[in-house]
C-alpha cells in the first residue's frame, strides 16, 4: 500500500488494519471551533454549524475568524490544528473539547456528562485533481458534512466505517463533528470491494452446529450504479456455497449474508475460507477470512436472521456441562458497553443445570438494551427457548454494567418472563447515568418538549419498580466501583426494600467495576437463581403490573392492557383473582381497554368482575380458552368486543420508532425538484449508514417508483420526502390527518405554511395489520434539512407519534417546536 501524507486530518486511539487500496491520504491540518450544539437521547437537537450551512450563512473558515459567541458571551474562533504522530488531530491544550460522543478511553464521568454538549467541528479540505470516488474513513467523530452532504460518524473509533463519497475536481470541504479525530481518504483499486474488518460469523461446532451456516460481510460499492443480481461464493475445505446478494445502491455499502459449508470440519481450530463476489461469473473481489471451530463443550457463536431488518445477527452460548433434562434452565446474559457477546459468554463457566446465552444489543454499544437492543434480547430469548428447550419455569436474566441496566430494564418491562434477575454493576436509568449519547433529560419548561420526554417513559424503570415483585432480585456490585457507582445499587436496594419480599443484595468488598470473571459468574448469584422458579400462570392469582406503552409491554400473566386513556403515560393494573369464587377484582389507572384470559376457568363458569369500585360485571365463559374484553366508559367498565386490528393495540401502538421494525425498507422520493430528490436519497443513505454502524444492520433502500404494497407486504416503511416529492405518500399516508406538501403542513384543522417546517410522523399501513410507515418529511428543502439528524437511533430517545418543528430548532432548540403528540386509539388527532 502506498501512503501519501497530504494536507489535513482528525482522531484515533486505535489503528485498524485496512483493506488494500491504491493510495491513502491522511488529513494533516485543519481548523477547529467549539460551536454550540445539543445532541443526545432526545428528539430535540440543535447545531449552530448545521443551521448556518442550511441557511446559507456559513462562511468559509479562516484561522482567527470569529463564528458567533458561546453561552458565556465569549467569541468562538476557528483555531488551527495539526495532526500528532498517530494522525490524530486535536488541540494540544484540550480546548474545543466536546462534540463527539465518548468512545474508548473517555472517562466515565465525561461519558455521563455528555461530551456532545460542546459541539466542536473540525474543518478540513482536500483538493482533488479530478472528479473521482473515494472512501472516507474517520475515527472519533459523531458525523461529517462532505460538500454539504451529511454522513454518519465513528464515535467509538472502531475503524471499520468506510463511506463512499464523490469528490469534485478542485476544492472539497469536510466539516467533522468531534473534538478530535483521525481522517483519511482511500482510493480503491476496484469499484466493488469486500471489507472483512466487520464480520458476523458463527462458529463451527462438530456434532452440534455444522453443515451450511451463515455469516455476513460488508460490500463497498464505489461505483455509480446500483449493484443487482450479484452472487457471493464461500469456499471452505473444498466445499463451495453460493447465494444471491441483495441490492446495494450506488456509492454506498451494505453488510450482506453469505453461506458456507462446515460439514467437513471435525477438529478445533481456525480454517481459511475464501469469499468471492461475482457479477455474471466475473470476479469483482475476493478475500480470505478465518472460520473458527470449537468443541461442543466450549462457548460458541450462532447466527440468525433478525425480523427487525432482515440482517444477520449473532448470539453466543455457554453450553450446559451436563446432559439436558426436563428441568434444565436458561440464563440470558446481557453484556456491558464495548463488550462482544462471545466475551460475555466466555466469562461464565459452564453450569451443569442450564445453558447461558448472550445476546448482542445489535452492537457492543448499540442501544443500551433499549429500543432495538430490547428487541434483539427478546429475539434471542425466543430462539434460545426453541433451540435449548429449557423448563419454562427456570428462565433467568442477568448482565453487567450497561447489561446491568439492561437487566433492570428488561426485568421491569417483561416481569413475567423471569424466575429471577440479577443486575451486576448496573445503573437503573439513563436519566441518572447516561453513557455515550449523554443523559436523557428528566424535565423541561416547554410543554411540547415535556410531551417528547413522555415518549421515553418506558425507560424510567424506577417508575415501574413494583413490577419486580413478580420475580426474585439479586443485586451485585463492587463497593469500590469508579465507573458505575455502588450508589446506584444502594438506590435500588432502598427502593425495592420498601416492598419487595424476595430481594438479595451483596457488595463485593474492594470490588472495582470489573474484578475478574466472578464480577458476573458469582456462585451465590447462581445459587439464588437455582432456588427460584417461575410459577405457572394458573398459580398466579395476584397481579400488580405497570407499563408506559402496550406497544412495548402489554401483558402480565392472564391480563393484557390493550389501550390507554392517555398514550404513553404510565398505566397500572392491580388485580386479584379468586377461581373458586369465580371473581376478578381490582383497580386500574390509565387503562381504556383491558383483556382477561380465562383459560384457567372451565367452560360455563359464572364470573363476576369488579374494577375501580364500579358496578359488578357478570359473564359466563363460553369455552376453556375464552377471554373477556372490558372497556372503560367514563367511570364504569362494560363488556366490549375485540377491537379491529386497525386500532391501536400491542401489535401496533405507535411512536415514530415503531416503524423501524418488521424488516423495514427505506423509500426515497423522486418526484420533487433536484434539490429535494438529492436530499431524499442522501438522507436514506445517511440513515442506512448510521443503522449499520449502531445496529449492525442492513436495510433495503428503494426509490418511490419501485415500491408497491404487494411487493413489500407487512414490512415497515421509512419514507423520505412529502406528498409532493414522494409518490408513495399517497399510497401509505393519504388517510393520515397530518399532510405535508410543498410549503404547507396541515394537521387536523391547523395549517402551517412555509418551506422551513420539518416533521416526523408515524402512521399504520392500511395494507398491513402489523407494519407502520414513518415519514421523515418537510414542507421544503429547509424543513427537510431540519429533519436530517437521526436522533431516533439514540437509545431511549423519546419520539411521539408526530412532531412538527421549524429549521430554527437547530439554532434555538425546543422553542421552534410547533406541534407534537399522540393519536388516540383510533389513530385520530386529539385537539
């Protein structure tokens, strides 16, 4: 590889091995300014540089020039900066700190404080001798504008993110969001390249997991045409397997699955596998990778196709050391930040009474076990139940650090899934601890922002603490933990101690954040598990269950909350069942529609139901699989019918993020003007880049003219553009009470005008009973640019069913919110 040291640069603590390119250009000089910005775990964001860029008021940076003033009234100045010996560009004094979310090496206190608050930008330039394609690799940044086009960043300095870009002849400008970074341009020898730095691979386990298995590898497409109908061939030990490659848009990358045959491997070791990507028999690129084989008693990886986006994900297994029995247990372990699932699994010695599986949270940092991290954990749990067939009464949950938070969160969200839970070195909420994307705000003086924060109520597990009564809780923490303070454990011990009858607590003397494998593989913890068993539903006659959203968690045992009075405010049901007397009684809060599952009552049983002190309801069961639906009208409950699937319910309850599921597809508009169409496609690629980086994800991206409901049935849709610029709008959003077109947004009887309005909207797809469409939209190019940031990928950030805002939000924050809220149970606007 030829290295050319040229003009300017940015950050890195780790230098990854790179694919082979004809040349690599490191940036060596630049300018930095600590511009005001606010990104984090919330829907509202601000970014002064982006605001100036979108409004055409951003002047070309010059050293010493002032670019506004900070909140203390001090001048913000562009300062020269040079790369150090490892090509990291940062101010030697440490000034300008802020901008990039914390990555490896950043102190826990800085992570909790949210380094993103400062908003540093580094300005870089590259003069290209001709128009050409390149791969941009930046480590340590939160994002980058390339000639005005937004791309995702690599805040954790992992190094595997290569972004195809089109360079202009002459001056090319880069605004890199981050206080320090390492940046380079790479010029590939081939237009299509396999990048093997970020593989997803299963292990071959002779006699247990062999035959044809699936892995995933990244394909970089630096050509100007979409790649279609390619094949990828894997050759291992003389056996070849070829499968089709999904479409890869021009100037983009995608992680694609491949299959290989490991049936000839019968010994532990690493085996060379050759990957070849082909177009009509012609080899486009070829790379060698290693496939690992382990023995059945060792920890191993398994892969699966996720229902979230159709991508290949993995989980890790620590097998049971003794033969499986009808009482065998299943332990779900959720890892900490920066930890791979296989590392988590290897921290546990095999148990003779159960199998341990470690989910991935989609990435080592991912989504903090919330949002799609939560979905990943539950996907893995369901796969593990099917694969390992544990006794359903012996299922347990544990995790460390961020996984300790995941344990608190999953334990409160799905309390009837576990016999016992054990958070280790965990923090309960990201309102109190935060992590790389910062804290979740816990209050606001702006009523609309308060409503946005309400959309994240499901993350506030102390508000759901009574759900922990459903299972045993073992809290384990080192008393000298400087990363996650033991005070978090003490906080939860005090909270649970007021009501929980099955709580065990231990502080490890002198224990730091990690004090060896016994930080998680702690014998008294597993002894506690072994003493606990999940009761069958028929034995549970008392329910005390709370939820913030039936779309996330609706059921506990024999009762389900179908609809709320006030969406995403906390709902609670406290019920008592007397099977001998044929009665159900109790109290409810913020519940509109409630369902009782009556399979524990015989057919023909006479029931009397009394809720909230109202009139008793008499009902006779029709079968031994009967159910009863009750609707609250005013202060009284009445018998109701199963609601139409079109209404809100656990299957589809809303908030904007819900559409990012069900093998989602990104659809960009082509019916606008050139600027609008360019934004739409670029925004789809930006979201796909970010989804890949944060969620190890891979999504289909298609133009509006290619989309039909029949072709993409029951798939979530992310639509970019508006009624004027995206033809799919009239297919999927024509009946939505919020309409966005050029220069106008109507919401019910309210009309907003101008081209500066941006919006996020979710709506049920009428052709599906499960899928939704999310519109990232605006009334013009300025409004679309206002909606460009994808804060919805930040774990636990609250997005309601809809929000409308002006471009000025990037400058003034929540004051530019115009509307936000939730539809009612019929998906109608409430005035």
